[in-house]
C-alpha cells in the first residue's frame, strides 16, 4: 500500500532542489576563488608532469656521462694510469655539477672514492665515500663496499679507530660471507697494528670459521701463528 503524503511534506521544498540552489548561489558568489583554485590544481598537474619529464631527461644525460667515465678506466684492468683515471674524475665531477640530483651522480661519488684511493688522494677518497653514504640505502650492496673502502682510507692515514668503525659498519650491511671474512681479517689486521694481538687472533679465528676457501684458510692460519712471535 502506497505511503500517504502528509500535507506538511507537500508544503516543504524538495531537498535536492534546495541543495542545487545553494550550490549554484555559492558558485556565482565565489567564481573568482573557484577559478583560482582550479587554475592552481591544473598548474600543479602540469608542473608535476613537467618535473617528471625534466628529471627523466637529466637522468638520461647523466647516465651518458657516467658510462663514458666508467668505461674510460675499466679497460685498464686495474692497472694504474693517472691520465685515464683523471679523465674519469673530470667526467664524474662534471656529472655531479650538472646533474646533482640524479642517481648517476650518487653512484659517481662511490666511483670517485675508489679512484681517489688508487691515486693516493686519501682525503678526497674519504670525502667521496662519505658523500655517497650520505644518500645511500642500507639495502644497497654498495653501502657495504663504501664502508669497506672507507676503512682502507682510514687505515692508510693510521686512524685505526675510524678504520675499525668503518669495517664494522661494512659487516653490518650483511653482504655475504666473502666480505664478512675479508672484514674480519681487516679488523684483525687493525688490532695487530694497534698492538693488540689477542683481539687480532680473535677476529682471525672468526674469519677462519666463516671461510671454506683453502688458500684463505692457510693464509689466516699463518697470520695466527705469526702472532705468537709478537
């Protein structure tokens, strides 16, 4: 049975009609504000899209310079050629200057750390590694390698406490047994240089427990045996 419509309901205006009238009145009174907000919204979309294409273009150009720099010294096969390394340094520095926000620029700091170490420019190497680590993720395998390189830099400067801290940070990145064994050996060597043979032996034994490589085992055993004469 159909519901009877009360006289009171018939006298009341339709709700949809009332809301529509209010909306149209608001729009007519606030046209300028609404136009401004719409313009800002559209501008934000255009800017975000433009920024995306701009950064994509920067990444592409940065990658081209990065490849040129990287290839310039990879052909050396670890041979020291100051001229070629300097060429790579110049390219990496150009990349960082032109495209500092790119991922290629971030990687360039890591490679500069390696090159400066080879060239014997230890302070520059330390600075480059630190710049890389400042933006690096804990899940990036290069983070461990940067700490590893940083440890060698501090060791070269005979700043053994900093070297040990760097090698320990490298261990903390969990990059597998190979670097774990290497870092244990590195810390053992640092303790040797600090005239702490007991601690050196402790870390050499930790390295020995982790490795399955026969050559590495024999080398570590030899180091442990030599500690007895110190």
